C-alpha cells in the first residue's frame, strides 16, 4: 500500500482508497477517452461495449447476455437510452463515467 497525493487538494491518502478522504475527489483512469466511450455506446451500446471500456465489467456482461434474448433486447434498449443520456450529460466529467484505476 503506497501513499499518494490527491490531485485536487494535495492531501496524502492510500492508493487503495476510492476517493480522497479529505475532499472526496475520485481518481479515474486518465488513459480512457470520453469520445471513445460515447462512440462505443452509440454503435455497440446494446452489447455493453461501452461498459466494458469504462471498467464496469459486470454490468457490461449483463447487457451482453440480456441482448441475446428477445425480452432482454427490450430491457437493454431502455438501459442503452439511460446510458446515452448519462454520457451526454457527463462528457466533460470523465470521473463520473470511468471506474477508478
């Protein structure tokens, strides 16, 4: 366990912490692009590709399995629309989209 500095307030905290205990800043993976996330969502959203890219493997797998069934396509269609709205609202805030490293 290493100690790191918060990018927002400069306080030291464990690298295992999900957020800075002082200011609540959540560190996210800087190598991932919101544009690629949005493109995956738009073209392969029913299959959960955007969720795999964002690090949300469990829900991505659920979308992929649900899409293989007739009733599941209805569920993932609504899920896709909700994810699309959420992505558009958070394009400038990648910390809301991506899972912490």
